[in-house]
C-alpha cells in the first residue's frame, strides 16, 4: 500500500506541474494572439512533463486552443532520429553492439523467424550448422562484414546461452567456413539472439553457414554458481522464514550473487547455517532436473520459489533439485531441496559443484541484503584459508604488531563470511587483552621507575647532594618521565 501511495503522490505531483506549465504557456500564446499550441510545446509537455498528446489536446481545447499534431509528430520523429544516431555512436566498442528497436522491426519486416535457442541447454555443439540471418556493425544492419570488424550475428538457431535471468552469457567462437567470430557476449532482443564479437578471420555474409563452438569450459564454471544460487535461496527461507523474497541475482564464471529482502544483517550463526545447508546439498550429490510444464500446473507445485512480479512464459521451464519435476507435480514436494522457474543452464548433479563458500554479506538498499558465494576450487581455497587463519589466531600471542598484521591479512582474505566475523570478534578480544597487558606493564614500569627515583633522591639528600643522575629502565617514555616529575612535586 505504501508503494501505491507513493506512485499516486508522484502522479499527482506530475499532473499539478504539467497543468501549471500548460496554463502558463497557453496564457502566453493567447497574449500573443495565437490560437494553437505548437508542436514543439506539445512535445515538451510529452517528453519533459510526462503529458500524453491526448491530455494536452483535451486541456488545450478547454482553454480555447488547438494543437499542432503534425508538428508534434515531426518533433517525435526528430527525437527518434537523435536516439538512433546516439545508438550508432555507441556501436563498435567491445560488447557495445545492440539491436535497437528499429533494427528488430526491420528483421521482423523481412519476415525473419526468431532464433531457435533450444540447443543452448545441450552440452555439446549442435549436430547441424546454423545459418547467418543478419549481421550488425557500427553502421547498422549490413549484408556482409570484413575481417577485423566488430560484429553482431543473428543465426537461425544457436547453441549459445544469451544473458538472461542474472546468468552471464556463453562465450566461444562462430566458425563460418573460413571466417571466425570470437563471441564475447550474447544477448536476446525480441526473440532474436545477437552474438557479439570480433570477426578475427575472413569475411562474413548473410546466408553463410555457422558452427557454434561454445566454450563449455567456461559454462562449467557458470553452471555450479547458478544451481547453487537456487539452493542458497532455499537455504535462506529455511534459516530466515518465508518472508525472504528474491530481489535479483548474478551468476558468472567467478561467483554467484543473490539479493533478497530482509530487515537487517544476518547473524554469524545464520550465515553459518545457510552455508552449511548448501554445502550439505553438494555433499549429498543430489540430481538436478528440468522440465517444461504448463504454467498453471507449475504454479501448483508445493515449495515453488518464483520472483514476485515476474512475468513467466506459458509453458514454463521448471528446475528442481533432489526430486524430479514429474514427482513434484504428483506429490506434496517432500524431499525436494529446491524448485524454481528458471531458463538457465545447470549442473546435472550438485556434487559437480565440488564445494561452496558464502564469502560476503552486505546491504544493497533499505531492506535488501546481498550474499556472494563461490564454488569449486575457489570455495575449496576459501574454506582452507578460513581454517588456516583460525588455527593461526589460536596460536597468536597478544602482541600489538602481530595482531595488526593478522588484521590486515584477515580483512583482505576471501573466506566464509561467518568465519571472518567470528575471527574478527576473537581478534578484537585479543587486541583488548594485548592493550590491557601493555597498559599494566607500562604502569608497573612507571611505578618501579618512580620508586627507584625516590630512593636515589633520598640517598642523595642524605649525602647533601643537590641533585642526582639516575638511569631509568628501558621503556620509560616521556609520559612516564612526566609522572616522575609529578611525584617530586615538579
């Protein structure tokens, strides 16, 4: 309700400003003897004030004015041209090529079918070659491209996964006869999958055949992060309750990142429980299933996790861990570690992830937390380093220099978040202990120095000496020396 009220207040404010602006402009037009709102003004009301043309026309009519709709259309056309020019200016940089709205419309106008991306779920190259249907360069859609050009290639079918659902795109190479395109990014636009990269060898033309050589080695690093993101989502619900809602995610070859709704930072015990739950699922070697299901049937699956407000296709792809989708459709969901709507690429078994470590927890915005995790070799290294640091801290003497060095290395270390929090708490306790010991030692030294000085002064006084020279113990600083003077009333 609070969000609805904010939207209503925002719309009301926009409407008030727009009415005031139009009234002022209408008064000026009338004052100058005019009878029509020009196209530039009507477009300003639309583009800047958020007033659709029909609202401006209605209000102008109430004020006794007409609206130059042809002029408005000309301004709108000019704005689109500026947008196209700006888009063209950004093309050509690495990864910058993108199909604009007009490009997609042009492809549809040609009668070009959307790209068949069903082969993206396979872990081997498609058995038959694809066909180059369109080529995009910095100059827009072209029939052919020469060696060295940055290109975007639309195929009739592809084995590449396009960036979607928080998952990074596949990379690899398109081999088109004697030509090779090094694919660095893949993105879908209105059903057309654009493979962006450098034409590093040969020339390319529409109609050429293309073989999709996906870097499955890279995908094998991404897939564990995606599958374990699902398990992380389920583990959070288990640890924190049903109030947890996914707010975003990112999975690539180096990490997984998961944003979710929660009122405050997780306690170390909660972080430990979440990490342990995911690690247990990896150790249990659970099978991972996927199946395309009618949306109404899929929504009835017990325990299903979905992103609130997300529009899902019908039918929808369901990914489950531990229990097959068919079993979930026919049961109460018992024994299922995770089930979600998802179009990403996944492991076939959780054991393939190797290991998991939850390495960071942070705030993203009010009420939104972010967890970052790693899998495979990175997780093994993080867990081992956490154990090593814990053992080192246990053997560490409460020495200030040694503790400061350990703190610097701990801050920079990639270890489990709950381990880092716990080690920082232990380190703080040791630092306080070291500070207290140092203070006590300084006080003891000061007391001995004071007593030695008093005794030396008494001996000197008994001899009738006017002064005495005394060598103090090493470690007496200026503050300690000042204490001596105070003891003699100086």
